[in-house]
């Protein structure tokens, strides 16, 4: 558990961005998912904004599916990797389904979901 906690702290520190000389913390979503489990997070994204996920060392595959406000799939990254990226095709409200496709730890894996301009 200490290694996961350290990974989350390092990820949050890495999520800080500098805007006009001041540090601004990103509003990333920290999740804990079991193998095969999924959850949905929502956000307002700008056209061309990248939305991504990154998981801990026990995770080998996490996927993202981006839905528009009417529930249509507008982007998906279901490749076999642990750093999926999707892009908002236009400005608006979206839902992001985060799918833990491969987590080797029986207690689950940590996942951080974020975007270019945060949620």
C-alpha cells in the first residue's frame, strides 16, 4: 500500500502546472478499480482537449471511452496499454468511462484521470 500511496503523491506533484508563475493544482480524478471494473467521471472539455488516464505498477491495461451529452461514443482508446488518451471533438459536457482491463493486484489498482485543462 505504501508504494501505491507514494505513486499517487508523485503523480499529484507531477500534475501541478505553472500558470503565470504561480502553481495551479490540476483537478485530476483519483480512482481505485478492481480488475474488470469500470466507473464514469464527467467533465466539461474544450475542442481538442486531451483526456488521459494513468495507472499504477500493478496495472497493465486501462481503457477510456468518451461519451457526449447524448450518450454517443465520440472517442475511445482501448489499446493494450496503461496510458490511454482520448480527445474531445468539440467543446461541451462529456462522460468518460474508465475501464480497468488488466489489474494484477487482487485489491485493485490506482488510476488517475486528467485532461489538458483539468476537470
